[in-house]
């Protein structure tokens, strides 16, 4: 029963492994699972030892070293090692008369890892590699490890053999106090976050997802990215910190998947180690068809197994790799490789390796011809330029660093006459490590490599985009570069001619923003308790503009300008005023002139018929004063028309107040005269003397003097001035005369109103007095019209703006003046000119001459 339970549990675990495999690249997954041993991820990496030998390399040496199937992922590693060692062996100035080779693969090898020893056996004239645990003689050959830093970390524990790590730079291995014999050939990514943010700024991606491993490197990148993104107004939509342990990861895998699939962020940064739970996540998302723009480092140049094909420029993987130099001899080495000496089957693995280290040339990349059903046919018709991946290029430099170290060791032995036998045997690990650390040399392609300054270099990045083709093929194209040593405006360079990289069509750059960009004419309104990348858009306030997208604040237009309808730029305002050239100004001016001319004609008529009873009966002197004042009342309205200036602004209100005061006080004097004329008919009344002496006429100068005093106080305290009204009419600056003191203006109107009401009251009382030529009724109606006009004027005046206010005031002046002229003098002119028979004096009825 116990055996049956154990078998069931084993079967279920195997079934679970098969299910998990469907989310990942099968070869990768099975390689990880099948090769895993007690040392964890040691089997996911490669390790080599570089040795020197005074005799030529045996023909079948590498057949014994590479006696297993090379995994596709590590194919480039072997090719680079073979090429670099062959190139060094052909160089007469580097390790002359010595054979330089590599052996003992650590990682995806079938041998058990142990400390490396070698023993020279004269009988066979060859080197025998044995395990140090058997212990014969310790040597200090340099080991190459990578690309995973965890493998190098485990190999470095309790080991004095110098090691060169050719994977991405890792700060854990740079602690020379803890790992004095581990050196890194890769340069430190001091500006990676700056480079990534610069790329995202170029394409205006502001809403970014971040997936990192939950380790020190991932946390450091998160810190750097947050600081750099906040400086440029960018935000992180989510941060997935993938745990390193598979058991913990599987408990949260669906959460990570859901966050990727549901997030509105179209751009996701991936940073961490390959052969980890982070890679499992990436494979799962590829299986789930997560259409995202991936931004990552060069080690994430991976091919997905999906069969659908879409040549979409902006749904690939953007990679940042340290700038590498092309190795011109590498192609020739590949073409002329002696397969009997180097047991590498190029024909079977070439296509799988093309993805990593072949860069299609610009002149041969017309992807619009990609119409073959078989991608192999298309690849066969194009020539490729071979470029090493960053990992392969680091390995190439690492081999040369070791070769130069061995060369210097041999020279020191020759100079000190302490040449040991055999010649390439090194036993002083401290000496080897010291020389390796200080090596500075120039590679055959002209690059200067300094092993002692790998952390503080100004690193140039190549930016590439990788596509996945059908049948598991891939292509990577360089689209730009980033060099932090240049001025900030020149650090990022993206190729302007991207058509060759996108199949002849202009790429449509997708957006990755939390909120839709606020176009010109709008401004951002940030939501509470939400990151600043999420916002609403609102129209700019009145007379404010925004001429760029995503503006925080709109800019107010200067006073002499106004915002256009879309509020995207300011337009020059047009200066406007109530001009004579305008139809309304011309009409009002003509009306004022016509009425003033008519008043002059009435005055001439009264002068001509001054001896007629109707003229004499109504006190002809007061009538002349009233007509003259009305002429000036009509003419003062012309001061409100035309371009205002300082003088006209002062004269407008003073002439209006004074002339109307004269007119109204004259009407008051006439009404007082009418009342007194009927009162003196009573015997013994003393008013006759006052009437004959012209006492009622004193009302005119007294009232006028009061008005002059009021106007003087007005002009002395707050006089009218020229003002600009920019609110009434869009796009116009209306030049008007500001009243200065609104209180003084209304006080003047109130004074005129009080005189008019007084005149109205007196005239109303005298309207029924018996006399043929009694004008009390006409005076009553004239005051009624005058008061009605100015009472209506106040609410209308205050409800209008700009030129309309001026029009209302001019109209009120003309209407009230016309009311006085029409109500008082039109009936008299009618009698004088038309009803001449009524204009006579009966001797017995007319008893009063005054």
C-alpha cells in the first residue's frame, strides 16, 4: 500500500511537470529540469579552463572535450571559444611557440564538477586532466564561467583558482574581499536606467510596467528607474518582483499573469537572470499572447515557440546591449572550420544560432518580399553580417585577457630564469590573479580592454529590436544607440530611417499612457490619491492657451491678445470704439446733427415770430435759453462718438451734466413762472413784483452753479480716463471712457432727476390753470418723457458692456433731448406755422403782458 501511494505521488508530480512545461520553451524547461542536480543551477551554465601547451594540439583533442550534443543556447559559446583560441594560436606575437586551448566544460557536461588539476605524462606526451580531489599537483589555470553569476558564486567558494566571469556584470562578484579571485570582463550598467528612460521618452511612453527578480540587482534597478522616471514625469503602472524560488513563484504565478494581461501599460521592462523563475514568467506570458513592448537587456534575446507571425515593429523586444565591434575574421572562420578538428555540426545548429549573433544588413532586408511559406527559404536568399551577442563578445575578450595574462607570466619566468617544466604550468595562484587583474590590452579589432576598470566606464549601449519568425526563428536589428558621455541632447540616437527595419512601412508608434494625452487647448487635472500620470483633461480657462500636449497649466494671453477658438495660441486684438465709420456711430451722429439743426430752426422760428402772442405768452427769453441748451445737449452726444482721448473723456460728462442742468432748470423756471403768473391775479398779491423782476429766472444760474460744483469735485477727486475693455467682445480691445467715480456719475444723474421731478411736480399742479396759451401740460409731458428715459437708462446701462454702453448713453441723451424739444416746442410751432388763425390776442381776454 505504501509503495502504491509513493507511485501515485510520483506520477502526479510528473504530470504537474508536463503541465508546467506547456508554458515554457520545451527544450529550455526540460534542460533545466533534467539537468538539475544537488548543486542547483550549476548545470544551467558553462565553465571552461584555459591552458597552454608547448606541443601542437592533437587532432582529436576537441573530439574528446566536446563529446556530447551542444545545447542550442550554448552553441555560440563553443564557437567563440574555438574562434578565439584559433586566432590566438595563429598570432606569432601572443604566446609564441605555445598552444592555447580550453577544456573541461563545467555545466551542461556529463562530468562531475570538481577542482581542476592536470598532470603531464611523458609516456604519452600529452596532458591528462584529472580531478583535484584525487590530488597530484595543484595548478592555477584560469577558469571561465558564465553567463549566470550564481554558478560563478558557487564555484568561487573555497577555491583559489582565478576565474573570469563572462556574463552580465554583477555587483555580488565585485566584492574582492569575499571573492579575491573572481574577475568580470563585462562593464557595469551604471547608465542602464537612464538609457531605458531616454528610449521611452523618445516614443512618449509614460505608463510602464516593471518585472524584476526579487534580489539586490532588481531592487537597485527599481530604485534607479523610479528616480529617473519621476524626474521626467513617468510612472510605474505595476512592479512584479518575481521570487527566486519556484515554489513561492508558483503560488503567485496567476497574480503576475493577471497583472500583465489586465494592465493598460503597453510597455514592460524585464530585468533579471535567465534560467530563473523570471524566464518561466516570460514564457507564460508569451504563451498567453501578451502583446506588449518588452524592454530588457541583451541576455533576453529569446525565441518564442508560438507559430503565429506578425511583422509588427512595435510588438517585439527592445534590448540594450553594450556596444560591440564586429569581428571580420569570424565569418571566414565559420566558413572554413575544420569539422574533423572541431566537432561542431554547423549545418544543424546554424539557424538556431542566427537569432543571437547575426544582424541583417540594411541593403538586404526588404521584408516586403517575405512571402514564402517556409522561413528557411527566405533566410537562404539573404546575406547576413555576423555579430556576436554581448555574452559572446565578453567571452571573446575574456579569452584574450587570459591569453595576455599567460603571456606575461611566461615572460616573467623567462626574465627571472625560473622557467618551470612544462613551460605553461602556473602554480602561483596569487601571481596569476594579480596579473589578470591589471591586464590592459588591445584586441585584434582595436578595442582597449582594461580589466582593472570595468565598473566606472562610460558604457555605450546598442539598442536593437528582436522579432520572432515562424518555426522558431528570430531576427534582431539595431535601431539606435545610447552614449552617456555625449551631451544630454545627443545621448540617444534613434535611426530616422526606420522603414528598412520595418519592412518598408512607416511604423505606427503605440501609446503607453495611463490617461489619454491632453491635446493643445486643454490642461491636465490630476486625480486625488492617484499617480500623477493618471489625470483628466479640461479646457483652458477663458483667454488662456496651451500649445503643447499634456500641459500642467494654461498660459494667459497678454492684455493686447486673446485666445483663439481652440485656445491653442493667442491672436492680436483689434482696437475698437464707437467710430463714425460704423453704421451705428454714423446713424447716431446723423441723428444728433439732425436734431440740433431742427432745434436751430425752431429757434429761428421763435425769433421770427417773437411778437406773436404764443411766443410772448410763454416767456420768450426762457424759450430761447431752453432751445440753445437743447442744441448743445444734442451736440454733446458727438463727444461720445470717435476715438476717445483724455479731453473728450472729461468733456463727455461735464458738458452732458451742465447743459442738461441748464435745460431742466429752464423748464423748472418756466413752470414756476406759469404758477406765479396765475397767482398774481389775486388782489394785493406780492408775487407780481417778483415775477416782473425776473426772479424765477434765477433758478437757472443757481441750479447750474450747483452742477458745476459737483462736476468740479468729480474732476478733482476721480476724473474720467481712457480705459480698455477686453471682456465685452472676443478679439477686440474696446477703447472707452471710464467714468472714474461711479458714485459721482450717479450723483450727477440723481441731481438731474431731482430737478426733473421738481419740474414735473410744479407743472403737474399748473396743468389745469385756465389760459389759451398755458404750456403747463406740455412741460408736464416733457418731464414725464425725460424721467422715463433716464429711469429706463439705468438698468439697461448696467446690463451692457463695451460699445453698447456708449450707445445706450448716447441714445438716452438724444431721446431725452428730443422729448423736451418735441413735447414743448412742436405744438407751438404747429400753431405758429399751421394754425395761424389761433395765434391772435383778444383785447378783452388778454389782460396780462409780461
